[in-house]
C-alpha cells in the first residue's frame, strides 16, 4: 500500500479505486465552481458545500481502511448522506443563479456517477 493518499489501491486487483478517483474529480470541479460564488456566500453555502465534499472524502478513506463490514457500511451510509446533501446544495446553487445550467448538469452528473458506484459498493458489502 502506497503512502500517497492519492494512490490508494484496491487490494484485490491492485487497481486504483474508481470511486476515489471520481471523487477527487468532483472535489476539483467543486472547488473551481465555488470560487465564482458571490462573497456573501463564502461563509454560508460555499462553506457547507466544502464541508460536505471533504467529509465525504474522509468517509471514503475510512471505508477503504475498515475491515469490519459494519464499520465499512456505516462510513458508506455517511457518504451517501453527504452526497444527498451535496445534491440539494447544487440545486440551490442553480436556483439562486450562482451556476449555469451547464455547470449544474456537469456537477450533477459527477455526483450521480459517484452515487451509482457507491450503491454497488454498498451492495457488495451487504453480500458478504
């Protein structure tokens, strides 16, 4: 196992975890987008969005490192909650016209892709 957190690998086939890579892509996109929000939202919506994003990343890392299925499922469920919160925050961002329809569509697609991967991960944990 590498010391670099960006190089976390799945121990079964030694390939990078796709959900982790996709989540890093989501973080990059989110940080680019929230820089354009009005200053009045810096300590409100922007702070909540970043909190959701980084808490989700923490949950992914904890789930990767967990050996007990119960603990892993708890982290994955927490990640699901963060992603659902992020969906609402992106909708609000669009509603308040902080982002364009194109931004909203791309951001939503990234979140949806991660949600789909997460669903598969949860199902594989439940089958064990």
